[in-house]
C-alpha cells in the first residue's frame, strides 16, 4: 500500500502564554512564562501555590453564550483552537468534502470541573437539579464531538485518552487516518481544563505538583532543584492534510508529519519505566516510521515535566536512541513556560515544534539555574537559539505507561 504524504496546513492554540498560536510562539521565544499565582482556586487549601492559567479568554467570540453554557471549559478551549486552525488553513468545509474531513481531539480528564459542580448540586439539591447536559459536558470525547458539529466535519471522529500523552497520540492517530486514505483532512490535537478542586487535590495528593511558591522558578525542567510540574490548561489543534489535497487547493504548508511511535511501559500506573525504556521504543518507532536515521533529528521538544524521574529518564531514553548524536542535537521543554497542559500538552508542543522548523529557531528551556548532572544534554538553556531544523520530534509520556512520539520534517 502506498502511504500518502501528510502535511500541516493550519495551527490554533489557547495557552497560558497566549490565546493564539503566533502570540504563544512569540512569548515562548522570548522566554516569557505563563505561570503565575493560583487564582482559580483558593491556593491556601493546597500545597501547590502556582498554576499556568488561561487569561482574557472569551468563548463568546466563538459560540453563543447559551451554547457555551452547555459545554465544559475544556471544550471551550478545543472549539476556539480548532476554529483558529481551520481559519489559518483557509479550509472551507462543504457538503461535498465534509465526509472526508475528520476530527480527532483528545482530553486526559475531560470535564472534571463540570463533574465537581454538578456533584455539589446533587448533594445539596438532589438529582432533579442536576443538569441534563451533565454527561455530555463531562465526557472527554465531547471536544471532538462539538468541534465536528460546529465545523460540519463528518469524517472520522474520535477521541484519545492516554493521560499526558493524549495530544501526541491524537495527532499520530489522525496522521495514520490520512496516510491510509480514510480521510483527506483531520482537525486534531488535545484540550484540557484541569485547574479544578479535585484535579489539583489529586495531583497534590500524589506529590506530582511543584510546591515551589515562586511562579518564576516553579517549572524548571532538567534543573537539579525541580520538584514537580506546574498544572496548566488550554488546547493545541493542528490541521493535517493529504499533500495532494493541500496542493490542489493552494494551501500554505507549515511542515510535513512523517513519523509516529506509540508504546506502553507495562510497568507502573504513574512512574515511568526505569531508564525511560518505553519512551525510547516510541522514539525509535517514530524515527523508523519516518524513514529517517537518528542522526537526521536536530531538535526534540521534550516531555520535560520538571519532575525528578521524568526528566532524568527521558534524558536516558534520548541517549539510548541517539547514542553519540544525543550530545549533538538540542532538546528543550516549553513546559518551563506553559506549565503542563496534560492532555493538551502534545497539541501545543506539536505546534511549537512545527513553528521551530518553520522559523529555524529552537525555543528555550527557561529556569535552568543549577543543571542536574544526570541531565547533561543540550536543553537550549534560558535563551532561544537560531538553527536550521530539517527534522524534529515531540515526545509525550503519560500516567498508565503511555509513550508517544511524532516526527515532523521541513516540507520539500
């Protein structure tokens, strides 16, 4: 079977560093962080005092208020990012092409905020006062469902739920849909709104979140003083398209997606496998799928959560995959500025990887003050760096032992 070539023709983002993809990218390159004091909740009730919250976002710019009230916040973010991506791609969805346009948007935990508020209503006022929209607001697939409805996209419609690997798995799965000929266009990525009472409580309880109260230094991937991730929110959506379809309609092409790897650790519900063994296999799989050699990769957007184990094991995995070339390539964690967007992380980080290829510049990892001796690769510390990037990868690793890697190339 001839595999169809797949390209990126549109990008859209709602993130802690900007409510559109280009603003976010400008701030990332400037090393501007979106981490600040936790304001959505009473921070005195939690050991984690900071978060990467979305600011100045108005869903009514995208849907009417009466419709927005029937959706959870994570769906709001997905809709906004998807509509921006479709507009950026200059994609017109018609009766004729709608069955060949699909949506694959994942979410790690879906409508947690809706679950909490409706449960409080149930406890205080009984089942009759629970919203009839409770279930369709809460379930993680509703971002994909609502985007499909609003766009009129009637092709493949799916939702991946693989914790923090969700966004990358979604993009990889959508890539394969087009590659095998089941769709011409896919709207894909991840969305998450986890800054809620129970989500923050749960991550605090399992000691995953940083307890550093200083927003300027709380998210510090690969630094020896890192102590956990900073919770974030948002959505990152890209438009994937069959190359011939894109050329035929005169689309602008950002990059080509060429490889996808997905593996399981089969080890532990939250901890990564020792040495990043599962992540290493995902990277190898993606490189092989792309038809590339390890030496062809110049840049990696790391999962880089700022947790003790992840950063160490991801570094070890990169060394396992790339050998001596690990010390010649560059990798950075944009989570140092965005915080960790959980299921949306892979979507937003795919966009940053694509923009890095497009603009020939590697985004920095900020807040590296005291490098961890066990994290001894080139993390583009503290300042962006110009460099031609012909091929780059983005890694995402999730609770449950999910590992996902996608590879992008400069389009030629």
